[in-house]
C-alpha cells in the first residue's frame, strides 16, 4: 500500500516549498555556528580558514549530498526513510546482528535531540549580544523552548503552513549575505580544491581534531533521510540543489569576511562569524529571521523524534506510550511523555552549558555513531540487493573511514560535554535492548500446542452448563501466527486457571509487517460458527486500533453468514440483543521456581520496570476497557530449581 503522503511526493513548486520547511531546518541553520566552532580559540590564518572551509565543502558534497541525498534516499521503504525504515527493509532476511545498528542508531538520534534545539536557538538569540552585550539570553531561549514544547499538543497544522516560506526567506538571506562577501574577496573560492583540506588535516598543528567542528555542517543529514516520507525523494533532491548553493554561499562568504578583516588575531568564543557579515542596520531583522529558522529546525527535530519513537513502538522495540493525533493531518502525532522528556532535557542542556559555544563542544559525538550505524545497514542492504562486491566494499570503506575520522575527532568532546548525549544514548539503548531481549526470551520459551488436540474439549466446554458462562464471545490475543497451533498459555487460561465457557472463541494474532503502511486481515475457521483464528497485519507506521478493526471484521462475517451476532442468552436473544464480547489479555510471568541466570534476571527485572511505567496492552491495542480482563500466566524460561525432597513417616 502506498504512503498516505504520496500526494505530495511528486515534484512540484509547492512540494519543494514544503520540503524546505520540514527537511532542511537542522542542516540549514548550521552556518550560524560551524565556522565559529572551527575558529574558536585559534589564531586566524589562511591555512586554517581556507582549510576548514574546504573540509566543510567536501563534507557537504560527500556525506550529505552523495550518501544521504543520493544513496540513502534510494534505500526507501515504500517511500519512507530513517533508521527503522531501513531496518524493516533488511530484517526480513533474518540476520540477527542488524537489530543492534538499529537500536544504537535510534538511541543516538534521540539523544541528539536533547542538544539540537538548545544549540540552534541559543546561537541565533545570542546575536542580541552584538546589539546589547549585557542582555541575558538564557531566559529568552528557555521561554522560546517552553512555548515550542507546550504548543506541540495542539499540532502544527496552522503554523506549519508558514514553515516553507520562512525557510525560503532564510536561505535567500544567508545566500545573499554570503554572496556579497565573496564578491569582495573571491580568492576564498580556492577552498574548492581538496588539497587545502588535506593541508589542514595533515600539516596544520592539531588540524585533524578540527574535524569535530567541521562535522557540525552535516549533522542534519540523518534527519533529512528520516523525514523522507513527508516529502518524497524528488522534492528533497530538487530542494537540496537550492539549499546546498545557499549554504555554500554563506560559508564561503563568512570565510571571505574573516580573511579580509583579520591577520593574526585569536578568534574569541563569543564572536559570531555569521552575524559579522550582516550590516548593522540589518541585525535586528537578521536575528529575528535566524531565531524563526532555528525554531522551525527544532520543531522538525521534535516531530522526527515523535515519529522515530512511534515506529519503534510499532516494531515492538520500545515500550508502549500514549500517542495523540492533534490534527487531521496524516502522520502528525504527539507523544506527551517524549515531548516533556525532551523539554526538560533541553532546559537541562541550556542551564548546564549556557552558551552555544559551550554546547558545540558536546554536539556531534552521538550523531557520528548514528551515521556509522546507517552505513552498516546500507552496506548490508546493497549486499542483499546483489550489488557488485567491489561497489559495496568501496562505498562501505570510504564512509567508514570518513565517518570514523569524524567520530575519532569528536571523542575530544566527550569530557567537554559529549558525555551528556552519550550518557542519554547509552540509557536509551539499554532500555530498548532489555525490552527487545525480554520479548525474544518470552517468544522463545512460550510453548505452542496443536489446536486440533483441543477442539473436542473446547466443544464439550461450550455445552457444560455446570460452568458459568464467561461471555458469548471470548477473544484471546495470540502469539501463534497460524490456525494449526495456539499458545499453551491460552489453553492454560481456558481450561486450568478458571474454566471459561463461551459460545464463540476468537484467537487474534497481530503481525507487524516490514511495510510502513497497510492493514489487512485473514480469518480461518477452526470450528464452524464457533471458533475462529484472525490474523491482523499492520504496517509499522499504522495506528493499532484492534478493537475498531475487530468490530469491522465481525460485521463483515455476520453479513457473510459466518457468525451469529445475536446474543446466545435466551432472554436476550428473544429481543434480538447483540452478543457481548470479552477480551482476555495474558501477561506472562516467569515461574517462581525457575533457576534464572544472572543476565536473565537482569533482563526480566528491567522489563518489568519498563512495563510498569508504559502504556497498558489494552490501551495500546485500542481496546474498550469495559470488556477487557488481564490475567497472569506462568512461563518457564529456565529449568526448575533442584531441591531434594524426602518424605518422612
């Protein structure tokens, strides 16, 4: 099934304008702080400025343009992009290791979300220091962030319409400002020659470690790939041509201004190369537009975080959380828990680092890890698509060397603040790893039995009036994926825990497909008009409204004469009252006499902690709580503890 966004995927002026507002906010606002980070604390010299600019130029061409805009956008999953869309493409080949790049990539991308809004907005607002050096910018940044995160619950449908035009004005502004400086000092164009990048990295004292600052120019590449589903590759590629040109004009313009204004001065941390190329009269306008652009960039990152976590939940890699759909716009979601976690994390970053120059020291380390994970998954995808080995190894080696160099240079940032995002990334990875391993452990040890062996007992139970009737229709959520087998836990619940008599039994299995969209079902008759196996298939981006879907399935089966919707209670059937339904949700609990290994105990205890603070299974499936019952059933994941027991007279 095609993406619901496919209507805006076709190349058009409107689509390109929307793309500017959604896709390029992060990478588009990087000129505010990139050259500042390269020059900070260094003596201004031509090798430093030209070499740093050359590194920026080739990074944007090789990493952003080639890897993401060309290569990664071709690795779409029915029009959807990002680390989980890529993971969903390759997991069908049943290779166990690919889950780890996906989890590490997700954790590092979300961790990056804690620092991108603070550094973007702070770097823009700090332009006020040029007008008034004593103005406190930290409270202003916190106020802007507060409004931004509070507004998430209402959706961005209305203000989202201005994102594209504002970003178009932004890119035009930075391009014009940079272009006028290049005219005055065209010698800066020699930075196009990669030789100057080589000189900086190899011959300039400490030049290699400046790659950590250079890397900031491409941090929006992963977000660009993740937002593919909102605009489509054609619009992204067309818009990127314009965006890249404007970015390069600004970077080259800043470098031209610096070379024309300074000889051997030490560049102070609080100076701004970006605002230095603005005329004095234009500063208030420029600061306002820059602040709006960074707010839009932050909005795009927040929305991307919501989408990423929602995909992880659908793929059963993240605990269930409440998802709200604030507008009728397709795909727009709001996760309250993630929203406020991000908000308090961003405020903590601002209070901890206070200035954008300090945040630069912490920014980029986590995202280099994410890029390496994407490279690993892309290389494997090229392998399964049977591309020539020389192409796969050539591309993989090139990107691992480049991104490995960025990662190594960024390691210097660990003690200067990089520990903050790495700490968050490790915590998120451990939570997802525990959740994933616990699901694997449960799936591995849940026993399945042949349903054929229990058909006669089920039919006898239906007619045993000595047992109180549980409901007319009893619905179990099953892990078994076909009608020939059923979870032993369900058999335990029906016959052993408390015999449950019903007129009709339903076993429902939920399958999350590797496609982003689509919802379908299959019904297999186990006992005609008395027992059915339903398999519901959802795309990993589709909302799981199981209750709604199940009601539609029953309605269609009633029309087809496969099942009777009238109550089986004689007093109610007389008046054509509809039959009642009851959902039974089984919670697996490890048997108390299991002799667990230490790592299994860690996984199980961690999983229980995560589940205790996550959304209930009933709420996740969209079930009516009035007709849902949860039961705990034992499973064994280890041999029973051995105890010698002797009978005494």
